[in-house]
C-alpha cells in the first residue's frame, strides 16, 4: 500500500503578486520539494477552472469515439509522434507488459516553412487534428489550454532558477523555440484479466525538464519515495501535480530528483466501471539545447556527473525505447 500523502502543496498566489519576499519564499519551497521529492502540488496557478473543465470534456468526447474512428489519427501515421495511441502502444516500465492507457499527443503545430521542419529536425511538424464535427472545439480548446499552461511552465522555471540562486530568467535562453507536448490521457477500467505486473502506466521517470499534470477525481498516481515506499498522489481539486524530468536532474547534477512514478488503472467499485482521465503537459526546452551541469551545482569536489546532452536527441531516444506496438 502507498504511504500516507506527504507531497508538499505550494500556493503560487504570492509569487504572482509582485511581492519580492513572497516570490523568493515560494522559490525556496519549490527548491526544498525538488531536493526531497522531485514532485509537488501547486495551487493559485491562475489557470481558469472553466478552461480545465472544457479540456477534460473534449478529452472524454474523443476517447468515447469508436476505436476504428480514433485510429484515423493513429500516432504512427504522423511520423512525428502526434495523434492517437491506443491501449498497449507504449510500455514505460522496461520488461513489464504494455500500459493500460490510451492518449492523444499534441505538440507545436509546425508548418512546412518552419525552420525546424525545413531542417528535417526529428519529431517536428504538424499535429493531427480530429474532425471538428466529431469533437467540436478540439483544436481551439487544446490550443487555449496549452497557451495557459505554457505560461505557468515559464513561471515555474523562473521559480526553479531562483531556488538555484540563478537569475530568474536563466532558463529562458533554453526556451526560444521549445518542443512542449500536451498529452490527453485515458485509463479505461482495468480488465478482469491482466498480465502479471500490468497497470495503467508503468513505473518511469519523465524525460525532459518539467511536467504539469491535471488529474480528474479517480486517483491512482503514486510516487516512489526516497525510502523506497510508494506515496499516493491523489487529486487535489484545482491543483496541478508538478514533477521534474531527467533533464532537470542532469542540469542540477543530481541535486534535484527525477522521480519514478506510476499509475494504477481504476478497478471500478460495486460492479461499476471506473475510468481515469488526466492531462499531462511536458514543458520541454529547445530541441538543440545542450544540457550540462548548472553554475552552483558542481565544484572541484563534486564535478559534473553527466556529460552534456542534446535535449531533442534525448527525448527522441526515449520515444524509441518505449514504443512497442506498430499500427
């Protein structure tokens, strides 16, 4: 059983007020959470609940479509990891059965004249968009949601920089033409018969800089604590779960944690079906950004633990490792 809830809940209201003391206090709270857990909740984030509700509603509408309709936008048809991936398409815990989830990937919608597209940069190009008559408002709503959560991502990166004793805008030079991903996720009710060790989303770390997750009320998210016990991360109304990815751990020379986490599929209660929906936003940096140990995170006694790495090459390689089922 997971350990009692112990992940910190951080109110961002003061950090958005213009008060310098409140800003630095919030940054210090985030720094402590990054060192201890690599996971924390944020409230007072400024994103309208109506926009969150609308995004969940269109996600439910899309995933309720028949399977043969959803596969019109199968991710393998895009060539750049955009679109619908069905249950069993991905395995995030190496050596374990495929995950019991389906999702829809959206990234920066780049046309043929975009500089990264012209250069043939991997995983850069246009999104696949479901037909408007099937899911009215899908494109407009997801784009509005992405814009709002992107602003929150910039704000959080500024707070992380302050917590590391760096200028607040330190990470902005890595965010000139970034590659964020918005992923709508659906975990159907866990079937009666599953393979040994098969769950909604296998234990994994996230790959990039920062993840912002909005959950529905179903629960099921667990985070591995430093003591080796799983910590429940239940939904807290109106709050995002924020966690660091592998690139942030490398940036901080392992001072901050990219933490294993997993999701159990809803089992249903009293014979009733149970489902879980969540919206993950992977706040990734520029494709060609080079990640190496940050100033203040290494010295002669503790030199850099990792060689520099290209953010884009790392993300592309992780997609390759976790994709298990072709169309």
